[in-house]
């Protein structure tokens, strides 16, 4: 009787060790590599926009394709903070000793997409020097490693993501 | 063997493998992360350098002159290294250390470029004898600094001419050398912009370009801080310097301003020019003169087979790896010479590219003599060259930093959008009667009386010092920016495939007139080192 119990236990243990354990390590590695891909794709996309001052439909699609190549689905959020110098320009003559303040207002993903999609093949969103562009990416599906982990211990909450990246910076060129 | 034993053996084998894998992947991830972070840092530092140049360029009264330009560039290069040093401070790099990893900084300017890199300070025997050994500079010393200016130029030799033509980031060229006048050699120095000859009709004082007449202007006014107050005065910009005419409160004089002080000019001609600014007309006339001159002396026949190097050796047109590939006449005035695809523009870009690539690779290979690391010149992509051709830009290189399992090798190109060195086609804004600046491409921009073309540099804020030393700010031209075309470019009607000149051709003639007058005026007003013969 004891033998059978021990055998069953041993088989379960062996299966865990020989199957689940390597699977978990491998899926963790996969996520790490995905994280790397997402990081690089985000930084490259944002830096390209910052250097050229222009968000094109092509660039954006390429960025999405790069993210998609990791086999996960992502939620991409873009934000442009547009510099408005007009309040600073309107200072009166007596204020010459003060620098007027610039104001920023934000444009978000859906508004950018609206402009990009207006022109089917070569939609462009033009920025100017001094604007701030940022992008952040989070995975929306459950990766294998997340599923396996959930099997052992459940991570609760809606926004549980394991792969994420964000990058932002000043736009350095005005779009032509 | 029991199944447990098997499992344990399996774990003993797999565990180390997985650990090694984990640390390997971790290492790769860090390397690649570091690489992207360095790329960003390099880019940011280059932008800081550019911003420093831009600010100095706006706010100095003398920034157009060559030695002042070198001063601005040195300041800008310092900003680059300071910015790099602070970005890398967590790794303990200082400016001096970083210089060992930066083989060159290239400042691609309007008609040539500076390379900021290390060089050997070589003295001749006379200089060596003059200085004692305990002085701060020595013979054969490695210094890090700015090298002499190199022009974007190319030499052409034919039976009737031997000239060097200097190109620029736009259509401006300078011709120096000799042409044959009968059987006599005649030394020449000519300059001007190349425009479409068929669009240009000049008849005495009547100048017409693309069907609109270009007239004199008399209402140009700008704010300037002088003798303790900011005043709005009529002005003219002549060869880079602005001259103001003061006829208020019984005054009647023309002056320029240096450090907030009046420098009175006793020049009646200037006063007349301020009241009747004909620089726009002069721009088109100069262009016509230049093109007539080129045709009269056969310079419009120049082909790439006429190119000779500094030793007089002819360029081999059959060389597939050669730098120049244009076929037919370079300066074909019957053709649309302003078009981006014209022979002239293709050749111009080839000359600039060849010149920068050649000198840059020399600078980088010289750097190897000082460094233990083998530097390599990265190949610049076509998009990079497009950026360089666009406007004044800085190219920075960073190589040899160990980023774990790999040596970093990167470069960054940042292009300027506003500076006083050149007037691009999109540098002209239209100011309407209610004081709002618009881009010419704004959707259905209506013509209004009182509209005027403004150079976009003049709407940037200027900083000056008041008599008590406090900072004072003002805008040369007051007004606000259009939300449709400048703050954002959401409401412009030029499509991305259309060129700006094509777009302007379809506009109201009166708008066209304002635009082309302003473009001509501002281009003619720029500082250009002109050699008059």
C-alpha cells in the first residue's frame, strides 16, 4: 500500500520536475526576450518620431508588427504634449523681465489615430520642435508563464501585465 | 532505477543548464538595453549641443562672422560633452574620459562643415624655437578641438575654364577660378542662387518670378533693445547685420546695435535702402546675372567628366564606385533646376556627401593613432543624408564603450530647424493683419491686406541684458502662432507627396507675391562671405 502511494507521489513529483519546471523556466525566458523586443521596439519608435518630428502610419504599423512578433497582444498608448507658446508671447511690454510660461496640452492615442487614418496609405501626424512624445506598451493577453504561475498561485486584478515598456522625450525637429 | 532517482538526476542536469541560460539571456538583455539607452543619451546630448548653437546664434549680434561661428561651435561642443558627462555620471565618466570615445563631431553648416576631433598640434622649427618647454602648448601634442572649415566644393576644368564651385544646403552657389575672355584668362568670383530661368523675367526695375511681380518694400519694422529701451523701428538686414532708422522725437539717424548700444552709421544710402527695401528684387537679379554669366562663359556645359581633383587628375566617369553619377549637363537651365530631382540637386548632394564622408573617415582613422580601440566609420544611411541636406545639423559619434559582451558603436544626427544661417522654403511665415503667423501651407489661408512675409527666426524670443545686469526678453516681431499650422500642423492643405513650390504655385497670386518677396528679401539679407573681384 505504502509503495503505491509513494509511487504515485513520485510520479507526480517527477512530472512536475521534469515537465512543468523546464516549461516554466522556458516560458520565463520567452517573456524576458519578449520584454526585450518590446523595449527596443518602443525606444526605437519613439526616438525615430523625436528625430523626424513626424508620426507616420507606416512607422506605427511597423511598430505594431514588431510588437506582434512576440506572439502576445498589447495595448499601446501614445501621447503628444503639444507646446503652445502663445500665452508666453502675449505678455505685455511691462513684463519684459519675466519669461512667459509655455503651456502644454495633450493629444492622446485615439486623436492621433484619427489623423493617421484620414489618409489611407500615408497618414502623418506632424509635430514640432519642443513637443513631447511618449509611448507606453502593456501586454493584454496572458502569456504562458503567467498562466502557469496562475496555476500555482493566482495573481488577481485586471491590469496584471508582465511585459511593459515606455519611452518619452522631447521632439527635436519640426516636421516638413 | 527508481523514478525518483531519475527525476533527481534530471534536475541535476537541467538546473545548471537553465541557470546558465538565465544568466546568459540576462546578460544579452542588459547589453541591448544599455545600447538603446546609450543611443538615447547620445541623441539627447547632440540635441543639447544643437540647442546651445541655436541660442547663441539668435542672441549674438555678431554670430554671423566666421570667428564668432567657431566660438559658438566650441561652446556647443562643450555643451555636448557636459551633457554626455552628466548623462553618464552614474558610470563615472568625465568630459576628458568621454573625449576618448568620441572620435568626431561634425557640424554640417550652410556651405561647408567643421569637424571637431582630436588632432596633432604640429609646429614648424621656428615656432618650436620661439617657445620654451614649460609653456602650456607643445609641439606634437594631441589636442582635441575644431579643425578648419571645409567647403562643399568641387573643381571643374574644361578648355575654357578652371573653376571651383562651392555648393550649399540650398540653391546658392559660389564660383571661383578663371574663365577665358577671348584669349585672356579672367579671374572670376561669382555667387547667387540658381532659379528656374524660364520663371524669371527681369526688365530694368521690373522683376517677375513665377508670374508675380516682386516689388520694393517700405514697411518693415522690428523691435530692438537699444539704449535702455525696446523700440519698434524700421530696419533693413544687410549682409547679416540689421540697421535701424530712427526718425522719432526729432532724431534722424541710421544705426546698428552691438550689446544694446547704438553704433551710428553715416550712410545716406542705407537710409534710402531702409525706406525702399529692394533686396527681394536684388535676389532675383543676382540669380539672373549668375545664370547669364555661366551661359556666356560656357559654364552651363559642365559635366561630371570635367571634375578634377586637387592634383588636376580627371575624374573617372566609368568608376562604378565613384562619388558622382549625374549624366548630362549639371547646370541645365532649360530644365527645372529647382526641382529636387534635377541634375543640379542630385550632383549637389553627391558633392556634399563625398566631401563629408572623405574628411570624416580621415578624422576617424587619425583618431586610431591616439586610441587603443580600433574606430570604424559607421555607414550613414540614405535617410541620414536626407536629414543632413535639410538644414544645419550635428553628427556625433560614440564608439568603444564596453557595454558588456559588446563594444558600443553608434552615431546620432540632429537637424536644426531655426537658425540665422539659411532661409529654407518653409522658413517664411505669413503674418496677417490681426498679428497671427501662419504657414503658407495652412488650409484655405485667405489673402488680407497688410499681410507680410516674416522669417521665422525673427519671431523667436531674444534675451538681452539691461543696464543693471538683469535679463530682459523681447520678440523682434510680435504676434501669436496659428493653431492650425504652427502650434500643430493639423490643418494644412499641402499633401505629403507635393513639393512646397508646387503647392505655392497653386495659390492666390497675391499670397504668392508676399511669399516670394519675403523669401528673396531674407535670402539676399543673409551674411555671406563674398569675395569681390
